[in-house]
C-alpha cells in the first residue's frame, strides 16, 4: 500500500463492519415459503430478484425498499390472489429484518480502535439513512468515525462527489469493503486505493465476473484485523 498518501479511510458498513446479507437471504427464504402455495420456491426467488433490480432506481437500497419488493413479488407470484393475512406476515418479515439486532463482525472494534488513533475514518454505505444511523448508534462504533456518508449508490460519480466533499485527491483515499462492484471497482477507477475483504455471502447483484477485475489495483485480505499490518 502507498500508505504515506492516505488521508482518509472509508469503510463500507454492511458485511464489512456487521452482518447484513444473511438476513436478506433468510427473509427471502421465508417469503418463498409463504408463496409456496402459489409457485415453487425457486420461481419466487427469481421473481423477487427481478423485481428488486427493477425497483432499485425507484426506491434505492435498504430493507424498506426490499420490503416493498417482497410485497410486489407476493402479488405477482399469486396473481393478486394472496390474502391480507399473508401480506401482513410479509410486512412483519421486513420490519423484523430492520429491527434485527446488529451483529458486529469479529475483529472490527479492535481494528477500528487502533486505526482511528492514526487516521481519519469514515463510513461510506448504501441503504436507508435511518436504518444505517440506528445500526451505527447501536454498534458502539460511532466514536471511531469522523463522518458518516449514506450514499444513494456507489458508482464512480458518487465517490467523485464524496472526494470533493472530503476535499482530498483520489490517491489520498483508501476504501475498504466486501463488494467488488460497489466498494472496489469504482474507487480503483478513480485512482483511489482499495482493500477487498470478501464476506461468505454476496448478493447476486453485487457479484463481478473475474474478467472485470482490475488485477494488481487493489489488495485482498481475509479478515479485517489484517488491516493493522497493511496500513
Ligand atoms: Mg457491504
């Protein structure tokens, strides 16, 4: 790492600081079970994904958007035949996911504590503003961060705006996250530094094919604790 240049370190939140994706997959499974009387599990899963992607430009990311897509999937999968009691169950699935207790990943607290002594740390995350703020407050990690940026998307233009806002040059920014598509590729394209920490479960939409990976332009580590040796 060209770490002498680094002025600000950005952390992704979901599946980088705390568990997130497994809750989505769990809710998806429960939705598919509710809809099994109308259509096989695999059909509902595929339909939900299509509806989520179609809704992204309208609702953005996060569990509220996901809940609306769950309901839309239920209506479509049942040909509008689903009853109110089942819709209520689906709304509750979404609420329960939002109110799920936040599970911090191993090594996160200790690593942030060390890094924050020498560097300015920020969170750069997608999702619902209220939801992410609540998770950060409950996480006990808030004090390690100088700034929290909840972004509507994580494309090159979004990171460009963030760098302008932070008043730093691209090579002075290091981004750390679990999504190649959202945390690594766009920042590498801007000339920032990046460290990829894969999580065991990745949302289909965030997957990147091997041929699109910028070889040698980012570092991959297995565990967040390894950051202390690199930075
Ligand atoms: Mg993430």
